[in-house]
C-alpha cells in the first residue's frame, strides 16, 4: 500500500548537536510533505512543509530536504535543544487528499 | 481563536456505550479532518470535510462511526456501541486550502480526545 515510513524509531543526541531524522515515502505522486513534532499527550505540531517542486526549505533551526529520485525526506534540526525532545512524524499528501503519516521517530536530547 | 479546540480531553466509557467528541476548528479554516492515533503509531486518517460536505472517508471509518459538520464550523465524531479496540486518541485538524483546492498550508491539529473503553 501507499504509506510513509521512517528509517529509525529512536534517535539520541547531545544538546548542541545537529539532528537528522529521515523518512522514506512510497507514493511517487505525493506532492506535499510536512514534518510534525508531537509531545506526550499533545496533538502534532507543525514544523515545516515542502512542496514537490522544491528540494530544500529552511525554517528557524530546521531544514527539510526532499529527494524525489529516491523518495526520501529528511528533517535537520540545528543546535538541538532538550525542548526538541519529542516524536517526529513525516506526512505526505497527493493533490490535496488527506495526509498519510508514518510511525514516528523519537528524538531524545541529553544535556 | 488561537487554535483547534477539542472536547472532552479525556473520555472513559464502558464497552457498548455511545460517545461523541467535538472539534472547533480555526474559524477561517474551511477544511476539517479527523484522525485516530494509537500508542506508538502515527495518526490514521478517518474522514474530512470541506465546509459542511464530507468529502472523503477512510476504510477505517466503520458503520459505528459517524461524523458531522452541520454548519461548516464545528464538527462531531460519534462512535456507537464502543469496543475496546476503539481506545485511542482522536485528533482533529483544520486547514485552509490555496486556490484550486490543493492544501499547501500545514494542517493545525488540536490536542485530541483520549478515549478509553473499559
């Protein structure tokens, strides 16, 4: 079926390091991608999005990279902070249909 | 209006009972989505509305589930004859599509309603 998957279920980093969270997607027709952060007991929080006609987009301390050739999406977090500890999900959609989420990567930041 | 509001935050019910959840989206958002999330998994799409019209339903939305958005503002999700497998977090999101109906603005999620069926 069509789904979004993540390479690693957990990632542990030291405070101040850069973090890279990866995601592989299977639907080559997907044209919109989003990264979400979810803290325990809360709803997903939008981090950054990217359209399929772009390969890179930057926000504040975050960068999303899209490689359509290998259907790969990544989220880079610069100078990771303890407050970045959470579960991160990538999600995809095609032509305005509903978002499909992957299983998530748990990021743990130690100080 | 600072975000998507969901009520109640928590609901414990006995198996076989009916439950109803409410979602109030961001006021200018005309699309509203319902998702279900179980522990350790990503949110799973259930259904979505554009204004008052229900445009898509997932296969996950069994006959026991019904969603409404009568005036194109708030929405309700009802589960009839609840089962233990219905225990999950139910999330609501809203969005504002760009011209042509394609959503390029990130969805905004509420904090969810956690349902426990005992």
